[in-house]
């Protein structure tokens, strides 16, 4: 085996070991456990004490363990996968966007999703919400057409709200 080949092999092996060491030391902090997507047995690391540079030491635990980021009872039951189904959609805002020869009408909608499998141990987490911005119409032609109330016809109305209030 030549010196160059051994040197290359050594560098490659060293790089692989360093990559493994860094990935093995990567920690999933328990405060990042999500009650909508993490199962109770998902492993995480709980900080035991804090320093001015961050966490000083971790203990291995799970997303469902008592005191692991304060989420006990707010995790998905093991072996249960949520089935999120849209159960509500409420329009909360309407506005227009466009340019000199066309415009789009936007409907801002508060959407409710329900887990029909009821996987979370806490029923407060069987539903979740998000804000959806939907283009529900457009108009073109003329000079700066108005998609809210204007010329040549009022296809839509607008309240000017660009976000959801919940």
C-alpha cells in the first residue's frame, strides 16, 4: 500500500469519525417536543442546569416523561398516527393585490384541523389551527383594475385584513 493511499485512507477515516462524533453529540432538547407530532417514547435530552453559555449538562429522557420540558401528557400515544382532517374554514380577511393590468382577490381563512384518531393523550391537542391565504378570484384588463369594489364591476369586496386573528 503506497504512502499516498494510506494518507488518503487515514484522512477519509478521520473525517468519517468526526462526522459520527458530531452527529452522535447532537441533542434534541425536550423543550422542542411537539404535542402534534412527537410520540411519548421519542427520546430527548433535558437540560439539568444552565450556564451563561447555555445548557451545562443533559439527561436523556423522552417527550412523554414527567418534567421533560413540561409536556407530560401532551404527546402522541405510541403506535398511534394522527389523521388530520379539515373540519372548519372561516374567512377572516379579504384584500387585493395586483399590478397595472390585473389583480388578485385574497381570502384569509382560519382553518381548523381535527385528529380523527385522537392520538394525543391530552384532548386539548386533538385540534390545531392555521391561517391560509387563498387567491379566490382575479380580474384583468383596463388600467389598474380593482378587485375589491371598483370599475368595471365589483366582483368582490374587501375588508383590508391581511392576517388571521384566531
